[in-house]
C-alpha cells in the first residue's frame, strides 16, 4: 500500500455516471428466518454449520453437527 501511495495510485478512480441506487430490503415480520448450511473444515475434520438469522432483529442461532442429514436439518 505504501508503494502505491508513493506513486499516487493508492485510490481507485471515481466511477463516472450515475451510481446504482441502493435498494432497501423488503420488510419482514419478526420471526422470519433465513436458514443456511455451510461446511466448516477444522483440524479434526469437517463440520456442518447450521445458521438461522432473523431478518428483522438480526438475531442469529448456530449449531455445529458432524453430519448434515435430513433428520438433523428438520430438527434444527
């Protein structure tokens, strides 16, 4: 970064023209959860991370499981 600053090229040029309008998220009632599953690698092996995030309050809940079966998904 210092080398780029020294040569005056450390910042990206401004984008010419109209900037895209920022969209607001659709409002949801509290209790509307976004649920996702991701694979996490550790020194001991891999785990499956189940995540639920409330779209309104941003409350997050996470569970780690060794397997991602239908029964575990349903119980989550």
